[in-house]
């Protein structure tokens, strides 16, 4: 799952999907038409949930010389610090993050944990990934944020309804990567 998140982070910030499409469409010389891309290197990563997957993701992100911030009300701050990460309040983490990854269970407390309110607090350049459970991020609010460029991009492996309907508005957006709840499948 941690590698899946890294792949989504890098694909979105390096606009791999759009670059691939440009080449396949015979528009190789039109690369200046692509949006600006940026690096994961030395950015602020905000991880929601610091269990096994959150810790594995942190380890991989630290390899890019990032600052890894963690919100997990059930993990002692000393454990977060022992893993070379920085404990942070949820609202502050949302505001300073360049990349956010969700790794919490879906509960009454985490349902709609990220809505329009939090999405508008994020940087316009923020990339938001959910490989945990659908419903933690309000899907309609995410569609609104991506459509209105409130955040740069997103990746999701999970949906409020699985499988999602064929007419799901997420399918029409270019600034999101969608996968079929397979982030944890590996050899």
C-alpha cells in the first residue's frame, strides 16, 4: 500500500498520465502545453494514521528528504518521533501539507473527516491520496475541490460505493488517479 501511495504521489506531481497521453497522441513537441510539474523532494508530507502502513509510507517518504508530519490520536507522540516524523494537530497538518495520505479505519469519528471545510484549508498545490476506506474523504466534496482546482490532484483506491457507478463524476476528471481497491495486492 505504501508503494502504491508513492506511485500515486509521483505520477500526479510529475504529470505522468498527461505526458503519456501527449506522446501517444503524437504531440511530443507540444510538451510546453503540459501543466508545470514539481518534486516530492523536500516537501511536507502529512500522514493520517500511523499504523503499519503509515509507518511504511513515512520510511519511503523520508528517502526523498521530506518532512513527514503525522496525525494519529491513538499513537503516542514518542513513537512518531522515534520514526523520524513530527506529530502535528490535524488542522495544522492539513494547512501545511504538500502531500496528504489517509491510513485510518472508517469509523463514526473518521467518516467525512475530510470535507469541503478541510479541502479549502489545503494548499492549492496539495495532492491528496486515499488508500484506506471510502467515506473518510467526502466524495462529492472531493469532486467539487478537484473540479474547482481547490487542490492540485488526488488519487483514490477506495470509494464510498464499491464498485463505483459507471457515471461517477470522478471518472471525468484529469487531476485524479483511480485504482480498483487493489493497493494492497502484491506478490
